[in-house]
């Protein structure tokens, strides 16, 4: 299986980076092929310009980096996102990736003229996994903030396009947990992603 990882964190000693390294090793151990899209290192521009918005209406994407990501993702069977939750949502680069790559003419098109039914264009892609870290307790994120990332990304984006296989792994209270607890999280992720199917 070929897996693309969309990674967004500017600090290479972060827990997110440890997660990225762990999952990469696990996937390689399981003989999967891995393509890491490191949005920070690749200096992805998340800003939607006036030209991008015109391209959205015309369904003819023009952003060269987004078109390159299209080529990379359309070869993959599974897409993994790894990022921190900042102010209850994803960082700007991840949001920009959604805006500019999950885009008509790249990731989806419309099945009817009035644009109410979507069809996915990444036809080989059969699953999405989102892995997020945050300092908010899990119960507070669910009860107070309504699991915002799940609603916005897994339902509001990928469910609408038509992906049935969607998973969210949330690691909470990262700032406050011990090193041994962090290691348990990493060991669990390694075990999960080193299997043939995850």
C-alpha cells in the first residue's frame, strides 16, 4: 500500500514530530510505501488569492504546488494528517492545504450542475486518518468545543466528498503528560501502523 502523510509542525523536536517519525518507521516496517508532504519544510503557501478563488469558481486549479500535491496523492491508497490543535482547530498550513488541495478539479468535482452533490477524484484513495495533538482535555474538547476538528475535517470535508473510511486519533493533554505516557502513545501508534491494515 502507498501512504501519503501530510505533516504540519514547524518544530522538529515537537511531539508531533515524534509521532511522524514513529508512524513513518511503522509503515516502512509493514512494507508500505510512504510519501511525506511536510508543509513547513516545503514552504507551502496557504493563502487563497483572488486568482485561486476565480479558479475555484471555474474548477480549474492554478496553484502549482497544489497541482504537484495532486499528482502525489492520486497515487496513494491512504492519506494521513498529523498536526497540533491550536485554538481548537488545525494550524494555518493544514487549513490552507484543505482550501487549496481539497479543491474542485483536484480532489473532487460536482455530479450535478447546481453543485450540491460531490464526487471524489482521488479514486485510488480509500481512507483518511487524522492524528492530532492538543493540550485540551478530551472531555472538554468534546463537550465544550464539540470535537471541532472532527466536524470540520472528517465530516465537513471528507465525508461530504464521499470517503467512508475516516478515522481520528486524538492525543490530549500533551503539555502535561509524562515522558512514559508519551512513550506509551508512540508505542501504540507504532503497533497500529506496523500492521498490514490499520
